[in-house]
């Protein structure tokens, strides 16, 4: 039987809901899988500082693709805790030498959950997302995943960006379009990025349900993982240190050479609690990155999108070639 771990903070207000899901699922899937709660690592954990000292080095952020993007600004305490929770479960997967399913506490199980697990167990894949979403400015031909607005696009204040402040003085579009200048600038930038990515975005299906794409797929809400995949993620983390939010690190094959596939239709969805995650939600006292991040490379930041798109295309080509005999033709 496959083990299913749900990451949940002990002090979470949703703890009772998670315990109820475990009980109901163990009854429903009796003899096929075993659900259990894994206590999430938070800054309050007695070993949090020890883990951070072992696995986090601010200077290592300079190796991160995410850090050199415009959204990367260093890791918050909750992001470190989230990463450590997944890391310890990877260790558990290697220890038991059995595939596992790892869920976060803001998910709901869909009707095809058990079928998806059976398909994963029969497949040659080491890592399969059971839920995933496109980065918010991406579009693909298949449209098989939700498009998640992870970062509200128009929330960034001008006062924190001197370049945009200067731009605003000379380009006051608000008078003409009844929109804030930042909204217009953001819209234009996203259009340019979308146009650029469109020339690089590739996607394919394998064994009918396993979706591979060169587009970044977000979320660690739920995934299937083999001991081989877990060992690879552990080794990559210990080599590079914690340099990105865990979902971004797992998605970037340049760090670990693990193919990123998503099972479609997704057997896991986000529950009504997903916008109020107790695992990753930053508290007011921990909004600052920890510790203070190093200065970014101007060059890498300037060419981030181009370099990253090429990396993802290269990974797609590698894995689509590797699993070519399993490819399932898909019409748009």
C-alpha cells in the first residue's frame, strides 16, 4: 500500500479538517493506501534553526534562476519551513524505499484520485504532480491546467521602484486609459514575455494522462514521488542548498535532472482554504527574507526570461525524446 502524507501545522485552524480527511480517506481507500498527517516544519519547530544552518546559505541564492527573476527576493521563514517539510518527507520516502504521495493541507481529492495513483505506480516516472497550474502569463495550446495568478499583477507600489517612478513622470497613461501607469507597464511587459515564450513553449502527453511541458508548472499541493526521485531531490538540495521555493526547485530540471510531469485530469484540486495556506502564508513578523539576501546580478536579471525559457525547452526535448515510445498523440 502506498503511503499518503498530508503536511499540516499542529497549530493550524484547519487541523481538525485535515484529521477528518485522513479518517475518511483511510476508510474509503482501505487496503489500497494509508493516509497520515506529517507535522509541518515552522519557525517555531525546535530544530528549525539547525535545519536552516545545514541547508540554507544566502550566498547560494546567486545560483538560483528564480532569485534572478523579478519575483525572487529571498526566502521568507514560512517558505523555508515549507521546503524543509517536503525535504524531510523525501528523506522518509528514501528510508522506507517505497513510493509516496505528498499533499498539503489545502487540497481536496477528486474522483479519479485512486486511479491516478495506480497509473503512477505502473508508470516509469519518478515525480508526477497531482495538481499543477501554469504561471500566470503563460498560455498553451492544450489548456489542460488552470492558470494560477500566484502573484497579483498590479499590486506593486511605485514608491518602491525608482525606475517606474521616473517612467510615470514621462508616461502618464492614466489620463487616457483610466488605468494606473503601472498596470499599463505590467500589461505591456507581460505581452512581450508571452510573445517570447510562445516561440519556446512545447507540450506532450505520455501514457495518455502524463503531461509534459516546457512551461513552468507551479504548486506542491500534491505529488507522487518514488525513492529514486526523492533521493535525487535530496542530493540536489544538499548540493545547491535551499535557493528557491520548493515547487520552483522541483520544477527546474537543471538542478536535479528529474522529469516534471503532471497527471491530467488533476486528481487533486485546491480546496476553499487554498488562498489562506497555513504552511506557506507569511506572517507579518516574517515577511523579510532570511537571512538578508545578496545583491543580484544585473546581467542575469536582464536576460533571465531568455535564458530560463531555453533551459526549459532543452529539458522538454530531453525528456520527450527519452519517453518518446510512450507518447500519446493529442489534438489541440
